[in-house]
């Protein structure tokens, strides 16, 4: 083929998009429609808990429109990182939703599920034969870290997705996948060169982000031999050279080198040319095959249980001495916790002060408080939920009633917007595995399961 056309509906499945955008985009005859389903941006909780960070109702709405369009046009529909994190619960929940929509709308199609959650025994064997290495300055992966993990996924490249297409799937639900891989896969399978195919994936992965005004919506990309063209279907949006070049810096440690499974996308020589007031041509990208094929692993482990409370003060006397007040508050909480048998090693407490340094904490360069009111989020993480609840209750009481020099108030120091004031948040997870593994081939870690829907 000398051109391959792809339509991305949104940055994340469930973030929404205009139906008119989809209608216009489909009139441009895409060869494939799709959407990235997830991200690590919302943190480790969702991978650990098996839950999605988008609502089922919004995902169902977005997915229904996509499935209807794909079936009518007889083109593939591909969802990457299904369910938000791409673990097995996320993949199965998305598959159940697809089946539900098909039943309700009378749709029929062959579907493939590509699994990405990793078996611990298999990973331990890979570690023992030296097939893993750490990222992000983490220590080397070991058996104990793997066994502690709540869930571990591998980030697939384009190869399993292309194989699912080869095997006849029209709807593909991928587990955890590299964001651009779901787009590079069908383009390269159609014979397009790797460099523009991967760059197209970078543009498509977040929907209408390479356009202005920015808002979740559709984006359309034409892939050609030595360039791509990017344009939003929605007439209220425009892709401009600045918007496209700016988005090319998205989520990468280097502005020009993008490491992907199997190689490196080099954008150092890219040129951005407006070919209309709404579309941009991007050329000059190159692709370098990697010396060895690696897969990124993402894993989380349980780090405790969290409880929070939210409060605020408008007392100028208290605000003027807030650092000393919080220092005394921490000491009082530690003493009270010890009195009912909870040592400092069994919990951590953080007080975030909004209006002072709540966003940047110790990195905040502006040290003078200019706010007339301060907001506080008190967070306690304990070894158990009971410990977190108990320490948080003491922290809330101390924050509310403690004395301070010049105090005029005889009641509470804080205003609490919610009742109940103490909010139990359940298990806390942390990322424990950011490593790469060298597989025997790009497929072995990602089994494909087919079904007729």
C-alpha cells in the first residue's frame, strides 16, 4: 500500500469524544479505528487492585460507537492497554463489556484477547538465567520482589497485535501495550515503513492532543512512505506545526529518541509543515532496530493501607505559625499512637498543606505564605487498615483541638467539609517493578485467545 489511514477516537477509552468527529473521521475511510485504553499516569493502585480509572458507563458509550462504526465499515477495532492497566482483570472486564454491547446491538465479529499479565514462576526463571535488567535506577529484579508483587504485566510491542490480525480478528483487546504499538502494528502489517508507522502511533495514542484547542476527541493520520499527515476530524480543532511538535515531546525522557519494543524512533530530523490550516505533514523520522528485543515489565506490590481526612483553616494567628503547629502536631500523634501500642514503624503520616507547599512540598521555591486560608490533607498509611484508621483519628483530633500561642478560638481550629471526616481508602500499592526482560521472541509472553462474538 502507498497509504494507510488510521482513526483514533480519544486519548483514553472512556474520556469521551464528539459523535460528529467519529462520523466525519469514518467518512475519510480509515483502514483501522482504535483507542488507547490505559496509562500508568493515575498511579499504581489500578494495576494492583485490578480496577479501572475510567467509569464503566463512559467506556461503554465510547466503545459502543467504535464497535458500531468498525462493524459497519468492515475494519478492525483495536484497544490497547485494556481496562486502564492491561492486567487480566482489566482485560476480562473490557471483554465482558464488548460482549454485552454486541448482545444489545446485534453485532457479530471475531475477537482476540491478547494477555499480558505475567506468570511469576516464568519471570523467576527469566531472572535466574539473567534475562532481566532494571530501569529507573531500581535494583536488579529478584525472586522476592516478584513474589511480593500483586500483579505484573509485560508491555507488548506491535507483533502480537499484527499476529491477531493475521489470524482473522476484527476486534482486538490488548492487555498492557506500548501506546504507539497498537497503531504501528496494522500500519507495518500493511507494508508501511517502520519509522512513519511508529511516529503515527505517537500522534494517535492520545487522540486530539496534537491539535488545538486540546480536549478528548478524534485524530486522523495518513501514513505514507516517508511522512505522515495529521488532522482532527472535528472542524472546531486544528493541527498546527507547533501543536504537533509540542506533542511529539509527550511522555519521553528524550525529546528526540523514543525507545520502543524492538527499536528506537529518532525524531531529531523531523520537519513539520502546515499543508492546510487544519493539517500538518511530518517527515524526517527514522527507525533503528534494536540489537536485542526487550519487553518492559510493570509490577506493583502492596505497601499498606491508607486513610485520609481533609480540613482547612482561616485563622490568621494559626497560619502565621503553621510550621511550628504541624511539628507539634506530629509529635503529639506519635505519642498518642505509641500509647495504644502502635510504634512509628507501623505507619507513616503525611500532612499536605495547600496554600503553602501542598503541590511541591520541599521543592517549593516560594516560602512566604500569601494565602488567607490553608487546606490540609492528612494521610496515614498503616500496616493494617485498623492501624491507619486509628492513627488518622488521633491526627484529626489533634489537628482540630490542639492549642497554640495566641489562640482565641475555644472550639475547633479546623473546618471539615465532609462527614464522615475520616475517609478509608483501602490498600495502598507502589510500583516495585520497572525492568526489562529479553524474551525468546516478541510473542511468547503474550498469548492470544480468539472467540466469535
